């Protein structure tokens, strides 16, 4: 029985239901949070940090709950694969782990035209693929033209590199692509249809080798190329590591790429480490045990585990680094889908319930019933932050600290329901609406996610106190997602999205025409004025090149979102990582803990 | 003198049946003789009285429990058991045991540490007023066997209100003892009801199959085999997935019993069929048929009663399977869902090693499942020995 339980957890945790993580620079951190001192320290760490010259050799061992499902990074969507393949592939630009500013990677420098539409990237000389072949502009053009913008390939980078704009002449919405042209072997020109603020960040997408993959794209076999059955030696990238071996269900061994281009300040070849190893473990508890036993060197820690590990820091020679609020959010959403199932002509949501869910006061009642303090103290063991705005405080100046806040206040919630004229007339403890329907709905989340299950349970208790019946339903993650994106027959849900520094990454949740616009996806025209306003703000935000004005646009978006509450946020967990003390060039910042290329064993 | 004997052995010759303790003469019915032997099996009786205690406490759970199962003080999550927190002295002399309120703070290791806060005192009391309930479903009352007194000035919605956690609190600040008592209602009744359904189904289908033989027998037995072919737990999971999302917890509870029974009857039907095959060839059955007694009556009156001793033993021994099945489902979050309590979903908390280390009292439901299963097994073993005809023939 326990084995089954473990398999369940394992199965669930490797799925991410997320947005593209794209980000943008900017560091001034918003105030008004209990973790201000911590955030200040993290910022200071980033400014004070200087790379030490390390020594080559050694290895770093991680644990993972699941090994990669594919070696084809271009089409992979779950983190178990992207995390490993991130060591093998690089983009033209990269986000600094210290400041989150974009800096050159494969590209040495770039120029932009006055109007911001034409960008020229100059590639670094002397970069080689891990098989020794030279890296040139042809690879960049190939990656964009033949893979990312190829309709036959479900490239995970495509939505982020598709630009939405209103065609002035026809007044119609257009989805534009970025034109890519080779200037010479070490220069590429990108031409945008309209100015696009997140461009520098989205252009950091990984570049793939033309000399290996071109033939697979030509014969249409690209999506089945580089599956996990491939000899890992055939996976060719420019990154600092290559896959030495993959024992399914056991371990993944990454070995230093001898052709890697980057050197440290003293001219020594990077990376310093010989190996990075990922041990595949049964579940989170096993990962903690492996770390405690010294078999792994680094571990992502949850609030629950913190008190277990903290007393062992000195004896077992590691440090727990607290890194501030996570980007990933946990929220509650109501199904406001006004559509009907074309097969049987039945409404996706029962009309009576749709009436409550589309009622802003009803959603406010629920917002006032979310006990964020209990979630933080009881579910995250005190290591969390209340979330009010749609953009996490981790995103720096994009975060709006002054949005409308709905304090945990059951009396206020009761008053609001009284104001709606919905009372408990039949004495069953739950209120009825104008037409006598008992206020009762199903609150679903995926089983195996401890935080979400507990949030549901707390919410159920509190809603019962204001006279609303929520039936919690913990279901398997895949069936939950299929309800969200294909059958639309859910009522209320607690789910999480990943996030990033760049707010534009969330457009596939917030734009009303998007598939992940959970509460009413794929709308032809926005159903409500506030959805129209959010659409507009997102498009304007992506076109505004002035940073300060961009911040204002996204602040306004968060205000509109908090006023209308399509989603009710809960709390953000703290990011905590435990690392052995014998590694050099490690410091906790808001965006990371180290650059693996500079990591060395003291 | 009586002696405790290895329970699975046939009992040796007994003393001549006429002592002062009222041993039944051999002429008594087999059932009486079995009960007599059962009463002399100490382990079986220990199991029996343990079960009486457990089921009794489940029936009176709402009176025995100081709180309702969902009653919580959220700022008291994982409060340690309060047995050692009770004070009996106020400095000037002995007092009736009392508590003061307590609050937590996070220590340097981010661990919740509870300290009692000086101030108002709350003595333990018997027959105190608390959450209202209907005793035995009949009349509404607020009286609980025990609880805290002196709560008049306390806001019942205060997340840090004083509560009595004799066996500690769970992750939402709910009383583990109360939840154990309420959870027992579900965990213990699932076994009884489930077994009852299984046995009616299994005995009737098995009886019919063995008695009629031929095509009926083949059809029924193949159906049973198909059911038995599917691994039990996976069948359980897939059936569970078929339950609609919007069912209430009571409906889910009934559905879980139905699922558990559905999985259990096939094996029993096969064994009963085998027994019936041999019984049906007995002379008295043949004579009953020859006298024109309808098949229905022959099965119910003459055949099935002779399988009863086997059935009773088998039922007792299979109840733990149902209890474990429900616990397993609830442990995975597929059974009884929070805030309703069952021993299985309470035990789900201890799937995290970190929690067991700091809050060992969350393992108590596991201990209770263990005790219950052992008790049923001892009782079942005792019943088997008691019904064993060799116990008589051994003379």
C-alpha cells in the first residue's frame, strides 16, 4: 500500500502545470512584507558577491524524484527533463543568478535600432558543440526558423516568442513572429513586428545544433528524436556538461564538457566540477534521508523539513539558505465559463452556480474566508508569505504591494452574503440563493500535493462557517488538468502556476483568448470589461519599452485583478535550499544560489 | 485449572461436562458447546472485550469525546499531549487538575514550541457543556463526559482558545482523542457493514452455485474468477475513481463500503460453493429433496446452516481486511476526506517522517488499527478452535 502511495506522489510531483518562465531585469524590492530583512540581505549578497578562482575536480550530487522523460529539450514540458537538459544547452543571453539582469551568453554583445525593432547579436568566437563542431549563426537561424516557428513541432518556446499586436490598418489582432536572418557566421539579425519589451529575456531560449538535428527536422522525425532511449553521448549541446550515462530509475551522470568555451578570471577552463549527478529517489522523504546520510550535496527543503535539518547543520556540514518568496503561486479559481459543451449542448457550469461564480461579491466572500496566517503557520511551518497581488514580491518592482487586500474576516464574509440576500432558510446550516439553490460547490485539487490539500481543508471549514458548502475533492493530477483544459466541467479549484521575473510570462493565464485562462478559456472576445482591461494591459505591457512605465502598467493590472478576483491567492512558500559547506562560489540571492559553472569543491 | 493454549490447535479432551462452573452437557447444541469453548479461550476473550470496548466507544463517541471532530483551535497545531500539562498545585496547595492556555513561538530551528501562558485557569470537569450533538441520534445535548470548565469568557471562534488535548492535536489544531473516537465510527463500522454485505452475497451466490451445479455453477465461478483476477487494490482505486465528485461524505462512505464488499465476495462464494457441493450430497439433503422441499428452502434451511460455522470464523477474520482497506484508501486521500475523521486519513499525517519525529502522537490511529486487527484475529482464531469439530471428536 505504501508503495502505491509513493508512486502516486512520484507521479504527481514531476508534472508541472506552468507558464513559460521568462523574466526581466530590475532589482528595487517592494516593501511591506514580513521578510524585509531577509530580502535586504539577499540583495546585499548579490551586490557583494565576487567569484573566487576555484580548483577543478569534484562532483555535486542532487536527488530527483523522477529522471528525464525525454532528452529533446525543445519539446519537453516537465521540469524533470528541463532541469537536466539545462546543463547541456544555452541561449544567446542568460539571466544573472545574482541580479536577474540579462547578460550575454552565446552572444557576446548586441545592438538595437532606434525604434527597438531590429536587434543584431554578435556571437562569441570559438564556441564549439560538445562533439567539437563549431557553433555558428546557422545554428541560431536553424533553431528559430526550423524548430521554434515550425508548426509541425510543438516547441515549448513558441508561445513566448509569439508577439500579439493590434494591426493599425485592419484593427485586427495579429500574432507575429520574430524574423531571424544570418549576417555572417557570427552575427544574426532579429526583426520584430512591433516593439516587444520581454525580447531580451525570451531570446535566451536554448540553441540546438543544426549539424545533428537538421536531417530529423527534414524527414519529420524531430519529435521522436533524442528520446530517453538515445545513447546519451549523442545529445550534443554547447553547455558546460554532457550526459555521461542515464540509468533509468537510478541515476543521471553529467560530465564536464571538455569543449566548453567559458573561462574564469584567471583563464582556467570552466566548469570546475567534473561531474554533476542526479540520484533518482522514491519520494521527498527519501530525498531528505539521502541528504542526511551524506549521499547528496544539495536539497530543496520545505517548511516542514526545515526544523528537522536545521539542528544538524553543523554536525553534517551544510547550510540551509533561505531565499525569500517563491515565484510559484497557489490560488483558488472559480469556473466562470459561460460556454456550452457542443456535444450535448449542456452548460459547462450549472447556470445557478455560474451565477454565483460570476458574482464578484461571492468571490469576495471566498477571499475573506482564506486564512492566510494559518496556511503559513500550519502548512508552511511559518516559512511563507501572504500573497495578495498576482505578481509575486520576488519579481521586484513589478510587484504591486498596494493592491486591494481581503483580510481573513468571516464576519465581513457573512455580511456580504447577507447583502446579497442569500440566507439559510431551510435550517441546514448552508445558505440558499434567490432561487433556493443551496450554496454548495466542489472544491478540487490534485491529490499528493500537501499544501493544496490543506488549503482546501482550511477553506472548507471557513466557508462552512459563513454558510457555504464546499465539497473537497482530491483527484489525480492528469484528470484535474484535463478538466481545466478540455472538459471544463469543474467548479472551483486550488492549483498553482509557476512564475518568473518577467510578468509577460503570465499572459497565457491572463489573456482571455488563451487556453490557460482557467476561469473562461479561449474567449473570442473578452466576456467582462475587466477581462478586456487586463488583455489590454498585458499587450501594452509587452510593448512598453520604458521600464518605469512598464512597472506602472503591471501595477495597474494587479489592481484590476485584485478588484475583480478571478483568482484568490493564498500564500507563497519560502524557497529554502540546503547545500554542503565544502562548495565554493555559493551565496543565496533572490534568483539563485550559484552558477554551476563556477561551483567548485574547496 | 484452565490454561491458555496455542489458539490454532484443536482443543484436547475436556473435563467431563458437569462441573460447578456450569459446563454444558454433551447433549447441548453444537453452537452452545462452541461458545463454551470460546469463553475458556483467554486470548479470544481478550480480543472480544477489546472489540466491545472499541465499538462501545465508537457508538458513544460524541459523548465520550470532549470535542466535535472538526472543532479546532488553529493556533494550536500539533500541540503536544496535555497529560503532562495538567497542574494540580497553584503554589498554595493542592487543586483539582487544571490547565492554563498555551501559545507557540518558533524557536531558532523554526520548530513550534508551546508554552503555557499564565492567566486564567481552566479546570478539568466531568459532564461539561461543549459542542452540541444528538446522543444516539435521539435527543440533542451539549453534555460531554469530560472537558474544560471556566470557558464562559472564551470566544469559541478564537483560533487560540484553550482546548484540552489529552492525546495531542493534529496539524489543524484538532483534538486527536476526539477524532479517534469519531474516526472509530467509520473505521470500525466499515468492517461490519462490509462483511455483512459480502456474506449475504457470498453465501447466496456460493450456495446457489454449489447446489445447482452445471451451467449455473460454471457461469458463477468464472465470474468470481474474473473478479479475483484483478489485483484488489487497483480495482479499489479504479472503482473509487468512478465516484462522482459532488457526493457528500456520507455518500462516499457508503460507496466505499459497497466497493470493499464488491471486491470481497468472490473468494467467499468460491469456498461456500465447495462446502455446499459436499453438503448437497449428504443423505439428509437428498431426503429433503426427495420429500419435495423446494430448492430455496433446502438451501436456506439445510445447506447453508452447515456452512455457518465456517462463515462466522471467516467473517471475523476478514473484517480486518475491510478496516485496512478503508484506511488504505483514506491514507491515499481517496477515502473519507478531511474534516471527517477516519483512522486511515488521520494516519496520513504520519506519511512524513519529519512529522513523526516531532509529533509521535499522530501514530496513535495506527496503533488503534493494529489493536483492532489483532483483536479480530484472536477472536477469529478462538472461534475457529471453538467450532472445530475435532475438538469434540478428540474425546
